[in-house]
C-alpha cells in the first residue's frame, strides 16, 4: 500500500471499500492514553483473596479488600485490563435500562422492582464517589444521556416509562419532542427522545489504570499472563493453579463477566458471551461537532439491536458502538461495516471523516438479563452478568461482593436473593447469538 492511499472514511467503510484502510488500527481508542502493560511477575504464593479477572469488577473488589486490610492477588489471563473493561464505550447509567418499569414490576413485583431500581441509582452514585475519593483522573462527568426514539411509538412508550420511573423512585428526566431534538442532537433520524441528566461518562482506559495504581499503592498485586487453570478446595481455603504458579488463599472471587468459561462450570453455563464492536473517528471540525452534539452527552437509541455513541472525552471524535459483526474477522473492516452504516444514517455530515480505530469486546449476558452476585456451593464468590451496562454495575458489584466476603453488612444488595438461572441448552445458545441478532435487525428494520 502506498503512502498516498486515502484514509478509510466513514462512507468508505459503510460501502465496504475496505482497500482504503490506511490509518485504521485494530485496538481500543482508550489504549492510546492508557497502554496495556505486559506483566512479568509471578503471583504471591499465599494471600487472603485471589480474584480471577482484572476488569472493573475484579479491581473494585480488590480495592475494597485492600482498604479493609486483606492481602489480594488479581489474576488475569492476558495483560491486565485486556478485556471489556477497557473496550467499552465509557457510558455510565443506572444499570437498569434492560426493562421498562412496568415490565420489571410484572417480573419481580413492585417491592423488589423498586429496590432494584433504587440500587441502580446507587450504582451510578457509587462510581462518582469512588472516582472522587480515590482521586482518579479519568474524565468523569455527569453529562446526561439522550436516548433517541427510532419510531414515534417508541417516543410515547419512553415518555410513559420515564413518568413511571419518576413516580416510583424519583429519578428526574425530561422528554424532547422531534421538533426540538436539534437542541440535543444534530440529526433528523429520530422522533425525539428522553434525557436522563444524571447519567455520566468517563475514559475507561484511564479509569482502569487509576484503579490499578490505587490497588498496587495499597499493597495489592495484579498479575497478567496468569491464566487460571483450576481451583481446588484446600482445607479451609483454596489452591488456585495458574500459568505463572499456584496461589493458596482463603477465598476466591470470580470476576470474569463476558470472559467466563468452564473454570467454574456452574457459572460458565449461566453466562453467554456476546460481542460488542466499536469504532472511533478522526477529528471532526469544531463547528460540525458543536452542531451534531451540542450538549456533549452520551447517546443511545430504542432498537432491539441498539447502537450507542458519544464524543471522546479529550478530542472532537465520535466513539460509536453496537453489536460486533459475528460473520467477519475482528481484524477485518468488514466486521465493523454495519457500525459505519449506522453512524452515517445518524450523522451523514461525517461521511468524509476518517475511521481511526476499530475493536471489539465481550459482554456477559444472563438468561434473566440481570446481574448476579453470590457464592457457589464450593464457597467461591462471584459477581458477573452485566448485560451491556457494566461500567457502573461492575464497579458497584465488585465492591459489594468484597464486602460480603469479609462479612460486612454493607455488602447487602437487592440482588442477593435472586435465583441465577442457567441457559437452556447453553452450547446451542452461544452458537445462536449471531442468528438472533440478525433476526432482531430485520425486526428493527421492518417494525415487526
């Protein structure tokens, strides 16, 4: 490829002109500011708690534990932070967007639904508190969320749901009609939308790096390249076999979410990993940027196969995410073509802006679409299953499972007594994901 080959633009990617790919890198945009560090150390042979997984759940749990005087080793298969915690969009909501209020009441009853929704707000508040208390510089800001209605009937349904949310737990929001939506987004693709002013955003790479620094400063250890191969009950504790040596500990926390495998079989069959893909654009002219995102919020839509987007916190770039292209390699532009098409549909003015980064990650989905934390029959603690809203949920649940492990009553949650169902025919469910996604896209397009 010659040096005068043009950059891959949004329109070229959307049209499948993949030969024009100069400047595109297949890694998270967030890693530019927070590169992944390669670990060369071995884990300590003995500790109080071994944590499997170095994402937000594992690091939040580790920080809580070291602040409570426990010795902790965090074990990671790849480089620390390699997985979804540094691959997401950095949007932070209450963690309860999966169900409308009335649907959640139908499923769980009014009392339990109210408790879960209130705790969702606490999740958002907790991450704000943690960032401030630990002085983590990660561009955290309460920017608010605009959720765009793809169809007129979606707007009406959202309005009813926002009213129910306000009446049940007092969450403030407001609706923006289509005639006024340019005050929120410079696009004619939608039929108005809702605004949740308390929602937030951050730079996930810098947030992750900040958590790591605080843990290591407090004496915790985070070890990459230490894939956990087996966990055995050993007297009153556990023996954890890793690729870098064994660890003997009193307790184990599984914090692997979308990367949960068969290490603990009863957890593996309760999680289906679903791919999420993202792209980042190059710099956008200031006038254009100000018109397209006048309030610089985080954004989403009402489709079944939804997309989400935001500006980069430190540049006039768009970070655009959605489901990954499952039928193409994640190191091929073809895997991200649908994201460019969606972006172009919303923001046709960005047709000639370069696409600079493309990456993917794994979301951990549960059968009942709620997260779960608890303890297995063998005494292994876990917190997993965030279903695509992992920044606030993972941080909060990591803290809570750590408090439960040390017997602190502050670890009690509204999710403690929820049954954790397995997926029926789990291997089939994993293989069927891309086909269900394709069917949902057809339904979104045809309003079925």
